């Protein structure tokens, strides 16, 4: 019985030590998540403005031509895959890898990997890694601009015919959604905003100087790098949220395990005390 009590006590100590680690990681992830969430929310207006500007030029300007607007036969693709720097974040990393590889449909496409886990995954699988960026947290706008220029050069040279980005969209601290979008060539579909504008009044046309093509050639690199940078920020916020949720769940499970173990310990201890009392009483009765 003494061995059983000691074993339960050792398990309680082990679970308590693990719980201290998970709670500490939860606090760190919560702190980083709040800062990353603010960055993600602050970057969205910039991205939306860039998107609307490029879309307006591409869809509402007649005769505009640009190499990034021209679609061609798809032979090779490039995927910019943003994952985490560390694990212990639930299904955060595996979800983005499943989404990306499913879209590749078994082909060994070119990959630009951002995040240590992304680099490890695609290098082990034998993919053609064009760029490897181990640290998502320190991936600033200048680095994303370099990545955007690399992807655009590949597209202009004809080495790839489509460029996609895979990242995790930050919806809320409890919800993160893996997402894959095509960034090259630029494809925009007209929505019903023109119909609404006709009902409200004729929409004023914007005149782009010196020409729509010049404005487009200037703004497209910033637009593509903006998408990548937004993906980095959204992914980092999602990673911290996923890790926070995973560590909170682990801490809650540890609480339940401790309750069960403490109950078992008390029962075993009570049983041991009862047995000792019974032995003492039995010895006293034998002496009479």
C-alpha cells in the first residue's frame, strides 16, 4: 500500500510541474497574442486600400496591360507557405500543411517557406525550397518585400505560372482559419458595387497619372508584398492564439488529473491508516 501511495504522490508532483510549464506558456502566448492581434487589425485597412486600388485600375480602366494581369497555361506553381516557429499549438501547423499539399495534388511544386516548422516540413518532403525564413516573428516588411520580388521575378521569367500564399487568418482569439489564395496573376471579379453606384449616383472616375500602367507597375510590388506581410502578421497572431488555447486546455486537463489523483491519494491514505489501526487493534486483542 505504501508503494501505491508513493507512486500516486510522484504522479501528482509530475502533473503539477507540467501544469506550471503550460500555465507559463499560456501567459507568454497571451501576451504575444494581444500585441500580434493589434498589429493584424492595424494592417487590414492598408491591405484593403491597396486591394481596392489595384482592383479599380485592373477592372475599370480600358486597355490596361501588365505582365501580372496576363494569364497563361499553368505548368509550374510557387507556394508561399507561412507556418509557426514552434510546436505546441494544437493543429495550427498541420492544418496549413494539409491545405497546401492538398492543393498541390501530389506535385512537387516550388516553395517559399516562412517559419521554422514550414522549412522543416517541406525540406524533409523534398520540395524545391526557393527561400527559407526560419523566424516569422522577426519577418518585417523589408523581408516580405524581398520575398515578393523573388516571387514576381519567377513569374516574369516564366519559371512559375501561378503564385499562391498559404497562411492562417486570425478571426478571433478562439478561431483561426487556414487560407490559401492566389496572388499572381492578378485576377479580379467585378462585384455589384457598380450597380449600387448607379442607383446612388454616377461614380466619379479616377484619373491615374502619368498612366494606369505606370501606377499599376508601381503599386503591384507593394500590393504583393502587402499581402505577404499581412499573411505573416495574421499567421503569427493565429499561432499565438492557437498555442494559448492549447496550453489552456492542457492546464485545464492537468487540473482534472490532479483532482482525480488527489482523490485516489486520499483514498489510498485512508485505506492505509484503516489497515494500520486494524493491525494495532488485532495485536492488542491477541495480547489479552
